C-alpha cells in the first residue's frame, strides 16, 4: 500500500517521507524519488547477542525513533502512518513526538493460521480458558491480543473492507469513530489491447481462458481451482487455465495430472506481461480463504474480467455476485475450511457457456473499478482522512 499511497498523494501539498525499516541497505540512507523523501534504516539485529529477538526489536525501535527525532524539524504535529503492527514502535513514537498514529489493518495473523475461518476464530476467543499444552489455540489467542494492544495504541485505523471493520469493532473492541474503510486503489491501465494479437504473441489458441494470479500456497485456494478445472474439462475440453505466480509448484503440479497440456504455469512475471494475461483472459478464478482488498481482484476488474471469487472476508464485497462476477462459498468446519469443487466447476461452466453474461459482468466489473478502486478515488479518500486528522489537531489546540 505504501507505494500506491505515495503515488496517490504526490503533489497534494502534504509533506511525505517514506521510512523503510529493516532496510537491506548497509547504512542509513536518505534519498529523493519523484519528489518524495525516503529514509532507509537497516536492521541492527545481531544473531550472536544474548538478547532475545523481542528485546533486540525494542532497542531497534528506540534507535529508529531517535534517528527520526533528528530528522523531523517541523513544529507541526506529524502523522505516522504504519503499515506493520508494532505496539512497541507506536509507544516509542508517542513518547518522542506530539503525533498522531494512523495504521492500516492489512491482515490478521489468525487468518493465516485458521485459513480465514471466522467461526473457528470466534470459538477460540469465546473459550473460558485455553489449556496450557494447546499450542495452536494459544498461538491464535496471543497474536489476537498483540493485535488488539496495537490497535488500541493508534489514533485511527484504516480498514480495507467493511468486513475487517466489523471484526475490529466487535472482536477487538475498537470504537467505530476510530475506524475508516478505505479501499486500495490502482492507477488505470489506459491501453486498449488487441486480444487476438496477444493470444498469437503468447501462442494461445482462440479458446476460453481461465486465469489465476497469486502466490502458490494453500491460503489462495489454488488446489480447489485446479480440481474444479479438471471437472470442467470433462464437459468442455476446449479451454485453458493460466496460472501466474510463484511458490511451491510441485504440490500443485500433482493436481494437474493428466491435464498438463491444458494448463500454463508462468511463474513470477513482469507487470507488463501480467497485464497482457488479464487482457487475454475470459474468466478470473480466485477461491482465496481470506483477502482484505486484493490488488489482483482490482486488476481483474480494471481489465473487465469477470471473477469467480470466494465470499469470505474482503472478497465478498469486492465482487458483486451475479453483477461483476460470481461468489463461491467457503465451507467452515470446526477445525478447517474448504471449497466445494463441484460447485466451483458449475460456476466456471456457467460463465463458459454464457458469453453474453461474461461480457455483461466484465463491463460491470470495469465500472466498479472506476467508481470504487481507481487511484483517483483512493487519493481523495486518503486526503479526506488526513485532513480530518489535521482539523482535529487544530480544534484540540484551540480548546487547549
């Protein structure tokens, strides 16, 4: 989000400085890129020290704040926008600056541990007591409490979806007045690609193409997408599946047994080539177990690709079922989560067999991008938030 935030706020009149913590630079470094100041502060963690990792982190944050104190000369109240949850860092900033801390809730740790299973998360929180030897539940509970402590330290929280905002208010006990939903935004891709020419460029025949973009890991639900695709091929053998992303190929290649020739694996590719694939694709598939405000989903919409996506967390509100794409439910069990591959295959087949519906949903997806996820909308929402915080500072100083 930091990269797109600096792009959105460029020339806005707000003084912006991006601080890169645990930078891979050898020494502290300052530079200016496109009129934006950047400070790189390398890590100082020493593997040979007797101090614990947590203690080393505390010392690191103290040093970071000391260095920032030397750099920030303005008398105005600064706003620190944090993209990583660290209660200790927030505490050190509050000690040294008359500041406001804004944070973006990019994710919840328990979503990774529980595959986004909200029902299971609520059950763990509702337990009166967690057995000392139940390491799994203890990990979930501890990460939740650390996140809650951090959230309470902030002056304002940006939520990337209404779903996230609801969870933060109900389960983390954060006041509604302290939260704002601001969706991610992307700069429009203005090119009008020639679909047929692009297919010829990449040697893709003129048949329907499904597209998956993302990391190759369990949380993205690729296994279920591939299983559903094999079912689709039984009825519609003339279609193709392109998978763009890096990760554990060996695990997912097994799901393609006997249908390898219908699947293309690109690995990690450049943005230009990825955007070519969006232009080539007929249908996007995204059965993730949790997403906040997926850039992939935004890119699909921007390119007018109808998307079959899970109805969990943020994706449910990103994709309008029957309007810009189709929902596939996540089945939450007491100890796991899954996707119904037969149902997913049905939805994939439906869009294959109804080209007019694909076209309608693709056009609606493009319109939804323009109205909700464009860089212009994102810029205005961020400016409104920052200006509201500046106004509160003025009102406070007048009352004081």
